[in-house]
């Protein structure tokens, strides 16, 4: 999802609403949330002081290797998910195209490791 609008139009409020909805809807083992805030935590820094377990990182320094390292982590994470989807497809004989299908098939007794939902929110993309 891409949110675009003029300054003051409510983009950040929408992102905060999405963040709050996700952290209240999903447990910390069901959601991994990564926030990228290129303005030194101006928008997302407030979450750091609350110790929200679902928030795995708030990346503030987009000029260093932090974002590059995060992208490598993200690539490895996605590749691991693809392998787990393939594993459950091989065991169950059913197609798995998304996390909900993975959960449904795994509940049938195929007990593969749990995969949390992964959500990355970037505030002000053009600064990255």
C-alpha cells in the first residue's frame, strides 16, 4: 500500500492507525513490525518508549548501512518463508500462497514452525 498526499492531509495519522490496529489485533508472536523513519524518529520514535514487543526495530538512520542491512535481513526472511511455504505444500499437497493459507494448513496437523506476519512501514519514502 502506498499512501500519498499533501502535507497535513493525514498520512501519518493513517499510518499510526494501522500500527495501533495491528499491535492490538495480533500478539507479539503473530506480528513482526518494522518502522522506518528517516527523520530520526520524528514520527515513529514515540513507539520506542513503550516497549511494544511486536515492534522489532525502528530504523532511524537511513543514511548509514542500517537500511541496507535491513534489506538483506528482509530478503533472507522472505526466502525462508518461501521455503516454509514449499515445505508445507510438499507435506500437505495443498497450495500455499499467503500466510493465512499457511496457518490453516498448519492447524490441520502439519506442525511447521510458526511464521509471524511481517509488516514494514516507511514514513516519507523519498527521504530514504
